[in-house]
């Protein structure tokens, strides 16, 4: 699902809201999550999951074309861990699909 599909679905489910307002709400939520991660904070959405930042140390990598050694700087990467409710929903759905 893309951001625009999410906005369209939310607008359908909430006909009392204008689509431009739904778009603004979704953008604000995503912007706030990104800003919190940039500050090094953790964002937890109970039942859904938690966003955090993991740090990768500097290392020596390889250029896949030439095989030449390349220094890779340390970096911060976003990380998402699913919440218990989401994990159970996904796994229960798989169990139901497998039983059929």
C-alpha cells in the first residue's frame, strides 16, 4: 500500500473529513515519526510496532563489480519491530490460510 492509497482508504472510511485534511494528518504523523527518529528517539505505537534507530559500525565492504575493498562509514539506519498484536494477527491469518 502506498501513501496515496492509505490516504484514499482513510478518506473513504471517514466521509466527514476532507481528503486534503486526511492527507495533512497522514503527512504530519509520518513527519513526526521521521523527526523523532532523527533526534534518536524511539516511536512506539502499541499493538502495531516500534520504530527506532540502529547504528552500524564502520567496516570494509567490497565493490560487487570489481571485488575491490571499499571503506564503508558508520551510519544510522531505521529499524521497525512489530508489536505483539500485529504479529499475532499476521500469524493467525497464515494459520487460517494453511488450514484451508
